[in-house]
C-alpha cells in the first residue's frame, strides 16, 4: 500500500506552485502534484537528468542514429483517437492488467488535457507518417518534466523510449534549461531501470538533490 502527500495546482499561481513542488520531488497528474510519503519505505526516488552534463553513451548514440528519419511534432496538449489507439496498444503490451489499461478515451483525454500548467504534447512519426510515439511534458522554471510517454511496442529495435528521452534532453538543452525531470525511480524495479542510464542522474534526498552513484 502506498501513501502520498497531495497538493492541488489551482489558480493563477499554479505554475509557480508546480515548480516549487517539482523542486521538492513532487510529480504532476492532472491538476494535482503528489509525492510518496510511506512511513517505513523510501524506495521511490524522484530523479532528474542534468542536461548540460549529459553525454550519450555509445548505445544511446546508436539509438539516435537508428531513428534519424523520425518526424517530431510539438503540439498543444490535445488528445486524439489516434493517440489513444497507440496508448491502448502500449498498455496491453507493457502493462497488461494494470489500471491504465482500463482507461477509456475520456480518461485519456483528462490525462492529457487536464493541466493547469504549460504542457506540450510531442508526437513521433515514422517516415510514412504513422504515429509511433507520444510524450506529454510540462515546462518548469529550470527544466522540463516528462509526465508520461508511450510508443509502439512492436518496434523493439528502435528503442523509442530511450530516443524520446534523448529528444527531451536536447529540447531542454536548446532552451537553456538545466534539468529533465523523469519522475520516480525504484532501484529494484526492472521497468524503471532505463532511467539510470541517463547520467548524471540526480535524486531528491532529505538534503536536497544529489547525484546518484548507480
């Protein structure tokens, strides 16, 4: 069982509150920000990539080269049936039986559009124009925050999850932003293992943000 601290993001100062909470290790979902507050567990660690110091590894450079033909479009946070079809395909493959697999289009629309802060939806399309990946991201004062991403699970060789994070890092760097927030990381969770390959990776600790030696 998980316990969370939750804060509403409302009013004209929602963006300022969102930034302050992001700095404190919170994540946004719809119009709330939350952080784990389990009394006997600290496994969930909020993490961020220091984009100015990020140097892609050899395997990450190969991923970038494999996806050179991908078309990227930055759009307002608006949900479409095309996105939802890909979202359902991703959930059935990667999170079979999870709560998000039960979401209908209205649930998906709320996830994308119910945002009180500056949010961008990035679509990734192959050379034929087919939608193969989507990333929903927020802007905060010192960086970008990857809210949720999904992609065509049949395109294993393209490592689209890695490619989308690398794209966000380059986007943040181009805007002279310092960090890319990647949500929570759990050391023993295999589905979150990919985050540790984006170095230097900082984690939020009681003493503030510190580089993780992983």
